[in-house]
C-alpha cells in the first residue's frame, strides 16, 4: 500500500503546558488510577487488569481496580504511535502519527435531529426532523463533496421503523460507505453485529488482508463513564474490537463541574487517567492494536446541567489533552467546531470559530464534531456543514507555517526592487497563478436578504441534486447483500 493520504494541515503545535506540568498531570493521573482506582462493572476487563498486575477489591456491585504505574508503562510500550485509517479511495487515507502534528477535520455525533432549512423568499424556516437512513446517506454524499472534510463519523441516528438494535450497525456503516470514499467511523450499537460490520469492511476493502492494510472503517468506544467507572457493555465491545485489531478510539467526555472537576488541573488529570485506563484495556486485550487517545472534555452549564462546547475553558482542556497524547506517543482525537445554539447564525459562527481557531493549533491529528452540529451534539444541519467547511478553510489557511527563510531572501529582495522600478508600484504581476484566486474561501453571500445561509442552502441542494453519487461497485453490493445479514433495501438505494 502506498503512503498516499489526505494532506490535512501540518502545524507547529502551541504548547500550553510546560514539561514539568506535563509530568505533574501524568503523575496525578497515575496516582488516581491506583487510589481511588477504577470502579469496573465488567468481569473480563477486571480480570485483564488483574493479570497485568492490578489489585482487585470488592465494591458495591463491581470490582475496584487499583492500577499501578507499571501497568500503564507496559501498555504505553505496546500502543502504536502511528496508525492508518483507510478509505475506499486510497488517496483519502489518513496516516495518524503521534509525532507529526498533521491536523485533519471530520464530522461526528449520532444526532437524533436533522434540521431542515427551507426558504420563503429570503426568510428561513427551520423544521426539526428525525434522523433516517436516507438522511444519513445524504449527509455522507454531502461530506464527500466538502473539500475540507477529511473523514466521516456518522452524524445522524437512523430511526426508520425497519431499524432495530441487531441491524442498525450494518446499515449505518453501509449507508456511509456507499456514499463516501473517505474514512468511515461510528460506535457499535450491538456487540452481536461486530463480526458483520468487520466483514462488511473486508468486502469493501477487497478482502481480509486488504482490510488490514486499508481499514476503511473504525470504531469509537466511550468505555469510561466519568468519573472513573468502566461500563460493562462498552468494555465488552472494546475487548472484542481490540482482539480483531480494528482501529479504535478510546473516548472520554467528562463535564467540568458535573462528572469532572471544574478546574483545569483536575479536569485534565481525570480525563487523562480515564483515557490511559481505556488504552490499557485495549492493549491488554490485544498488544499493538491501533488506538487513538480520544479526549472530549467539556464544561457544564450550571443552570440546566447541559454540556457546553463554546466555553473558553474547553480550549484549555483540549490543548492540554493533545499535549498529553503527544507525551505518550498516542494519536489524538479531539474536538472543535460545535455550536451550542440551535440555529445557524452569528452565535453559532462565533461559538464554532472560538474552537476552530484554537484547538487545531494543539496539533491533534484527528478533530471530530467539526461539521454541521448545532444544539451541542443533538442536531445536524447540512447547510451548517457547508458553512463550517468554509470556516475550516479559513482556519487551515491561518495555521499554515511561515514561508520566511534564508533561501527566499534573494527572491524577496529582487521582487521588491523590481516593483520599485515600475510606474505602477504594485505587485499584481508578481503573484503566482494559484494565488490569483481569493485569499480565502468566501462565504456564499447572496445579494439582498438571505445572506450566507441562503447561499449554503443552494450549495447543499446543488450537491444533493447535481453531484453524481459514488456508490460501491455493483459486484461488491451483491456480495454484501449475499453475505451480510440485515441489510435493508433502502440503505443501497441511490
């Protein structure tokens, strides 16, 4: 397999924490993993920790697992620093290297609500719809044509009448894979569907060996319920996914002030401990299995206990977590671009840009939730995804590294001297051809009322109605139908 991949943007990371602060967080995280330890509700997970050297004690309906630092050292030695997330189109692969701060952006959140936008003249009308297979297919098709989206995490919960817990996983993965050639990721609803989903990936990739080289799909597990509780069902999924050596995100999402400490030190020490515990369980189940450090720390809104993504503290937490991931040599899954408001507009733009212009500077390799989310992670709006794509383009251009170098000295002075000898005294004739485009992607503003949202609405429907879909080849679809149980006809309809 070649080293082709999506370029992303290579940054010089902003380091919020000093070396001594990183070691302090690491030390405190290890300390709390031993005391108070983990409350583990899964017997197999507790046994894996015990065999590795952890001490188990009986607790109320579970085991208290006291994890010594030696276990963390062991698993960090086996966890790979570099992993591959494959794609139907090999040019869309992602090579995530913990030591290379190459940032990519993708979608995320299995939202229950699809925000439909219609226009009466220039006035928008918003209607909340349930998620469905068709809407997930449309979201994947849209994201295929958003140039700044590098990977697709299912962003719509399929709620069709025909969908049940047993067939949900294969249909949500297949609806995505059949409409996008970028990497596809989701959580696993039912452990019983795991082998079917993995087999689906193998068929799409071209066989078992091809899937190992080019894993076109991957999984997310939130195995730790904050604070410091190992969830029974999720732990069972994590162990089995790890044994199959499919790429896996270990995600933790404590809410500062509710399920996590409000202060920065406490929050980062706790989430880091939870993620180390998840990585440990992954590596104890399958040493060397590909894994991502998935930090999703948020603030609690204390008046109603909702999570907040547009709070300044989220930037602090996320920057710190990216540094901790780099310290351990683990690829980092982070978060930016979530809007707490429930409609597109200036408030959503401000909330999203607060994190889009900050968190990528951390060098986190894999930034999810960046497209189309409103009302925190409860709602997906396709028009908002179009606007977010343009905002991310601005953020990426802002993060480009400097071109100032000794090698460009002579060229710089020559151009300035040449311009000063002309009558017009402008640099227009010295611009390289590619930069005669606009400096950054302009918002799709419309004349008169309606503005950017109307332009985004027209762009979404242009993609939906005019851009050809790129379904899986017919022989692969037939192979899937013949071998994978539970596939619904509507999942493969174009």
